[in-house]
């Protein structure tokens, strides 16, 4: 299940490129402030990535006793939250591409979101250490 969430940015990128190839994306009514939205989406992506890494590290979970020598593994709910938050940049890149049609933004955000989400899925699949 974690891998299906992690692969979502790749599916969104493929969908956006497919829709663009069909010519179904209207570009004439796009808002003119694409650079401002790029900065806003970048800031939102960084915030989501930060929260995803916090969930992956167990930062939002109750603290373990100090005498425990075993590394803490986040609960399955925290694992899902970490992978989903890591995939947020891909979703924002998809929306930005639909509005402004910048290929490099789509690829950068979607590949970055997939890389972060895949990192979490690999970590949770192999366990700590």
C-alpha cells in the first residue's frame, strides 16, 4: 500500500503529459502569476516534506521510554502519513502544470515527490537500522 501512494506522483505526471498530448488542457485562461504560484507551491512542498520526515522519524508519536535500546518504528498510520506527505510535491506539480504548462516544474515536483515517498517506503519495508 505504501508503494501505491509513493507512485502517485509518477501517475499524475504521466496523466498530465498524456492530457497535454491530446490537447485537452486549455492554456488561454491561465492566470499570469505563474512565478508567484511556483514559489508558493515550493514552500508548501517543503513544509509537506518536513512534516513527512517528522512522521517517518516518529516525531509526532508518543515518546518511547529512555531505557529502551530498540529503535522506534512508526505506527502504520504514521507510515501512511509520511509517505502521503512526501507525495504532496507531485500533486502540487500536477496542479501547477495544469494551470501553467511548465514541463520542468511537473517533472521536478513529481520526481522529487516520488523520490521522497520511495525513500520512506523503502525504509518502512526494511525496518530501522
